[in-house]
């Protein structure tokens, strides 16, 4: 059986999914998993979606292997494990999540070494994600040169915004250099937007909708006509909402104060805004919303309250960009599974006429709004892997 491999490579992890190539792309992969701990003690956790069986295996690490070598070893291990587990599967194509396409790529592309070289130039715009996305592509070129690869960009979906939404109030020369608002999580928003006509009807799905992708990385998107009108993330994926360990939007004067009065350098500031703040920083306990919801500590409750308040404020902002507010869609790990968070955000938004049906919210139903709610509220699980597979199949003419 022929299959499409989907890869999402991070700094210390490698997520993968394998979709059988059938006349109609399946909703779920045949196999999925993740190698975690790359650079330390890597372990693969995988699942056979059909049988429900789960697998855990430690990866061998040859002495002296650097980070690049460990990423390649992880890919080799995943390929070998797939061959052992499903010897009849033939990988004929691979699709990759690439965080940044810059101004170069507004749609998925068939990857070549020349295109990868261009994407390398965007590393300064996404230093925590782009190098690892590209490392997997380069490794696959070497390991399986016969496999065609497709790149799908998190920035592409937001190319439909009004041009003014991309600008910062900075000197024009900086905009021309690429210092602008790009937006991210585009593959998630694209998948959710595809589901809305079946859930809301064609007419309402074209109306003003805010999608809240809430997870360890969190953002929101204003939709109109199923397209992005604006989004909370900007030049980087640290902007906008409060996240697991990221600050979200912060007064630039705070950064200047930390530089001028505290003597912090670029590396220290990067660690602060990306890794030491957000839910973890405010609570002092954890970046995991599940842990905080179970905690009785005052600091945990404060972190949750700030997260919900900032989310509600952003929804208010994005309703302007959408030109109204007919529906709110929750997705992402927190958005799909944290009923108390959804409930608190709804309380902040009561002035809009939004009301939740508590029982439906508690059981994570698809529709969680009350009958008298002016705003429809949905919970829609995202599926970025399927979105990438869909693009790869269509672009390569495999269907």
C-alpha cells in the first residue's frame, strides 16, 4: 500500500503521521507518533490508529553524535520502525510543516534544494522553528531521494489579510526589509475553516468568525468568507496571546527597561519571553494548563485568569477585523479539552450575548452554546497533519 508521510520537526522532537494513499484521503493516519528528547535521551511513542495499539521504544544514540546527527538518526529510526511495523507500506511522498514562508511562498510547494536554500534565508525570522523544519527536509533528501517532498507554510493562510494588518508603525525601510506581521498556525486555521460549512451552514460559515487556537502555543484568527482577516501573532510566534511559556504581546518599554536597567542581553531576553514567561512564569508552577487547573495555589488561579482575560480581550479586537461576531470556535489542546477555560472566556464575553450550555461544555461537545446565545460556540479538533497530507496529495497529483 502506498502512503504519504507527514513530518513536523521541532528542536528536540519529530512528529510523524502516515496516511494511506486511497481515492479519498482518510480522516486519520494509519500510524502516528513522536520522537521526543532529541539531543538528550530520545524516545519514540507511536500508535497504530486502526488497532489502537501503542508502542514505546528508546532510540540508540551513537557516542559523539551532534544535534544534526541525532535528528537524522531519529528519521532513520522512524523509517525502520515503519518498515518493521507495516512492511507492505511504501512511502511515495512526504509533506512538511514549515513555519515561515515569508513573502516568497503563499501556497504549498514541491520542495527542491534551491527552494530549501531560499527558506534557509528566513531562519532569522523564525529561529526557534525554521532550522528544525528544514533539517528534516534535508535529511530526507539524503535518506530517500526518490521521495517527492511538499512544504506547507504556517504563514500562507494569512496572506488574505488587509495590507494594513501586516504593518508595524515603524520606519518604512524596516517593512521593506521584512519586519512585518506574518501570522502563524495557518494550517490549523485552514483545516478549521474547511469544517465550518458543514457545522454552521454555508452562509454563516462565510460570516464573521473568531477561531481560538489555544495550546502551549496560542493564537487567534478573525475569519470572513472563510479567509484570514487578521490574527494575533505577528512578526514572530511570541506575539499576541499569553502562552505556556511565552509572554505574548508586551510593552516594548519593558524590554528597554530590562536592557538598560537590568543589563539583560539578547540571549537572556529570548529565554525570558520564549521560555520563562506565560503560564509558567505567572504561576511559578507549570506551563501545563491541566496541572494549573488541578492546583489550589493562588498563583495558578491568577495565571489561568490572566490567560482567559487576555484571550477575551483578543477576541474583542478580532471581531473588528472580522466585521462582526457570529461564531467563536475553540481548537488546540487547551481549546479542545479545558472546559473551565472556555467557560471563563465566555463569562468575559457575556456582554456580546454569548452564553454557554454548561453540560455541553463539560462534555466537550461540538456545539457548546446555550439556546439563547447570540453567538454560536463550537469546539473543533484541529488536524494539521491531514491538511498537509491533503496539500501533498493534490499538489503531486496522487489522488
